[in-house]
C-alpha cells in the first residue's frame, strides 16, 4: 500500500443506502492528514462545516442543544432546570459542554458523542445541495485551489455524515476534527487547534507569505477573528441572519477586523449567502 492509499478515508453513509446522487459517498484523499511532504505549502481553502456548508435555518443546532440537554438530565439525573444551568455553565466555562462533563463527571466522550451528535436525525433536514456543490466546484477551478480541507469542532462521524447528506462527499481532500478522545479537548478558536490543522495540511504557519495564500470560511465570529490573527490571508465570515449582521457591525472592534465597505482583502470579508463565496475571492 502506498502512502496516499494509507491516508485515504472513505465513508458510505448507511442511511443513504439505495439512494443515488453525486457526492453521497465520502472520499478524503488525505484523510485526517498529514498531507504528504511533497505537497508542502499549497494553496488551500479551509471550510467550517456546521451552519456554514448548510444553513442555520435547518435548526440542527437546536436539535443538538436538545440532545445535550437530555444527556445532562438522564446521565447526571438532573431536573430540567438544573440540567439547563449546568449545561450553560460548562459551555461558558470550557467552550464545549462536553469538556465540563469529562473534567467533572468522568464522562466517556465517545459515548456522549454517540448519544448526542451521532443520534441527530440529520436525514430529515439535510438534502443534497446541488447549488453548493456547483459553487465549490467553480471556486476550485476558477481560483486554482490545490486542496479543500474541512475544519470542524464536531467529531469525525458527524462531519462525514453531514457532507454525505449534502452530496459534497467527494469535494474535499481532508478533515481536521475535534478529537473527543483526547484530554484536554482542543477545538476552534484555540490557536493550538488551528496550528495543528495547518501542520497536518503542511502549511508553514510561521511564513507570512505562505499564510497569505490560505483561505478560510466560517460562520463563527470568534473563529474568523482567530484565523485572521493567525495570518490567514483570506478570511470569510458567513453571516446568515440579519440580526447577527447588525450586532456584528456594532461590535467595538468591528473596524479592526472588518472593512466598512467589505472590499479590503487584508481584512475579514463578510458574505450573507454561501453561494456568493466566489464574489469575495479575488
Ligand atoms: Mg460553524
């Protein structure tokens, strides 16, 4: 087996058995990395997944919150109110509710993942998105990207499920996920998580000229700001809701990170629709 075959990750979604559409089978050429050494410092587009490759209006985030709530209630034997308060406390303290569960209750993170993310009924809300697929194919060709790389705070199972349901499974070269089996858990927007992702994608993060060639899109304000500080040359913030857009524009450090007229490529660019991605890439 050669090096590339060893890295490759394939996933056939059992919930899509019998269905036939492009991109339903996931093939990640370089898996979870690292990309072979000979492909060092290529031009890569890094993509967030949740609420980015699909719309927030699918309400998957709400479905997830309900599952987490149920987990707290059932596994820690709490009332609704206590479950809610502890969930919020851990989320605010650690950035991930799971981190609080692992630290304070010795919860098995992978068992938690099975009961929360992997139990989400994604099939009922995520459909093959031909428009998104065409947008990604267009960008890769027109802008000459070497690789597309996924970077998510979810565990790998969730990431693979999502892109298969969306019919985007064959468009990415690799994935960096939040490894719930490690302790402490690292995730976005921690520098160490981004640096690990850049390392497995073979990008020399200390070389500012190389970093200027890299692209990143995410729907999270703290994540795009972190990427911008780390020197990604092209950072795009997908802001779906009008309310979030208005709040964002009134944040005190808005002009430090974003340009007023959204045309300064040295700053974070905002898009309101992922299908407009090609308009901010020049
Ligand atoms: Mg997201």
